[in-house]
C-alpha cells in the first residue's frame, strides 16, 4: 500500500516553522540531532520519519500522535481521519505512545513560558551556553536542545532545569515535580513486577498510580501525595517583622538619599501581618525603624535563639531598598542574602530541616519613585502610590527548606499605597487568611497572590506588577489554623 502523499503534503503545507520545530523536538529520541538540524521543510521531516519506519503505508499512528501533541486537532481530523477522543483512547493503551513523557514534558513547559521568562532563562544560562546559541531568535525548545548538548539537561538530569524554574516561574517547577513523582513511581513499580516480587506492603503504596496513559496530555497526577512539613507546635514559631517607616536619619546622613521619603502605609502592612500570623499561631516580634546595624543585631538575636520546640520561622521585611539589599533607616545597606543565610542549618542548627519563610517588601526611595493616581474603594483619590523594590534572584540560600516571597520580578518595581499598604503584602495576608483554613499549601496561595497582583493596574500609565516566589522547600508547607 502506497503512502498517502497527497494527505502528507496537505498536512505539511499547514504547518508553520514553530510547529515544525516542535515536531522535530518531539522526535529527537527517534531521529539523530544532526539529521533533524538540516531539515527545514515539513516534507523533508516526513521523509525522515518514513526512513525510520515511523510513517508506513497503512500506519500513520506516529504522525497522528505528533499532531495531537502539538494540538493541531484540525489537521488530525481533516487530513488523517482521527479525533481528539480517539487519540486519548489510543494513548491510554500501555506502550502505544511513541513520544517520550520526558520530551513531551519539555514541550509543554516551552508552551507555557512567556517571552520575559524565556529571556530570564537565557540570562541565567549565559555562563553555561555559548552566547551565539542564546541569540534573540532562539526559542525555548532551542534552549532545551543546547542544554542537552552541554549535558546539563536530560531525562535523568532535571536538577538544573528545576533550579532555573524555581527562580523564574514556580508553576513550571511544580509541573516538573509532578512528572518526577508520577514517572519515578511507575518505574519503581515496573522494576518490582519484572522481578516477580510484590515488594512488600509499601512497595506500591508510596504514590497512587493513575490509569491515564503516562504520555497523554492532561495526565499530570493531581492526586500524588507530597510529604508535609510538621506544623503542630504551639506556638508554631516566631514571625519576625522588621518595619521601617521613618527615614529622616537617612536623609540627614546620606546626601544621595536626601529625597528618600518616609514609608507611609507600611504600618497598614505590619498590622495585617500581625493579625494573620497571630491567627496562624506564631509569636509576633515586631521591630520598627531599625538602622542597618540594628537590623543585623536583631537578626542575630533570632539566629542564636533556640527554635528546637518550634516548627517554623517567618521573617517579614518592610523597608526601602534596591537590587538585592534593604536600607536601614540610617541609609546604610543590608544584603538580603546576609539575612536569609543567617538561618541556614549551619548558622541556626535548631531550624535545620524546618521551613524558613521570608517575605520582602521594600521600596526604592524618592529618587526612583513613580507617583500615580488611583481610585480607592471609597472613590477618593490616592495620589501617593509609590514604587517599591527591585531584587536579584540570588537572595535565597541554596540550602533546603527556604522560601523567599518577593514583591516583584527582578528589575521591576512594585507599588505601595500610603493609605492601604502595598499591593503584595495586602494580597498575601488576604489569601493566607482565606486559604489556610481550607488547608491549601503556601505555593498554591502564592500563585493566587501572583494572579491577584498581576491583575492590578496603576492608571493613567497602566503600570503592572508581578510578584515572584523562590524556594528550596522539600515538602508541602501548610499552616493549619487549629
């Protein structure tokens, strides 16, 4: 039986360059890279599939799967006589899928990465990959391929990619972790079955196994159970609030900071944090208007405190700042990384293995402010919405069990109302208050905070803000209210 070339030609003519690149990427396990790199037309790609026996007369199952993977259901139906429902049934059959779960994971990640996030990947990989391979035209799939060539990404080596995703977009990291939980467990079960062993009562109970085919779209195992940090002590731990409002000393002592205004509205944030973390059974320790030296002294007190009977430590920092630092009220700088690393297992042994949570809201000062006018719920005008901090992504220790919630993405401003507090802290407190009683974990809550803050707009300039968490948590972090 001859190949249906008219149908293949019709399919090829409908595929654009990005879709062809996706099909080539998904086929890398079957066709060598050196051959795929030379292919510039869909017709040539189909010829390569035929040479490998992946397209044969009477068997277009692999091409159907590829079109399904890239969501070209129209071509699947019109040219190949299949449908979404048929492919979903087919891919539930064990061993039927020819595209690996790993490669499909990377493709799905690439589909969910924004242009700004792609640029962040390129920037963070600047020392690992040749600059010529990170040109402005390089797509995310191109970046993945270069990472594979360099040996820093592979089916058994996702650690580098996870670190990047933790710094750029937590939802991407969660998807990788779901993949690892799902397929790591399936491999363990298959190994036990091949040995002819039941593996004992715990062998198959570690993670629930779904009946959906491993490679099928939408098959992420939502029921997988992550271990949860212990959170039963009373109190849970200390919630340290460093609240800097008055910067008169900075204006007097540092000429270049003479335009730095007081942080009006910060007390609204501090009150919200006190209210919420008190409900979550934390001991509140608030310090106001500290110099840089006093910030260090205060942090050192809690670093040296015995936390052995506590389950967690929280630190909320409200101050002026700039990239990677916060200001004391005297205008002197304190690196955020200096504060977070004070609580690593080496520096604070009684918190080893326990979650250390930092929320940072810091404004840039008057010289870089961009005042805007917004309407409050009462209809009054608030002309004192000010820009807040820009941060680098290296403020979080590489050690496990840390969470750093930043008000904004690297190199972007965030906003503080002199009457209502900051967008970020207010959204954070509202979502903690709403979601903790429902048993939601902190990363789910912070995703909701991201959504809410990203929807806000400062008029008339349509300014936006996007918070960003970074973390090295190993378990789910849930704050029970009981």
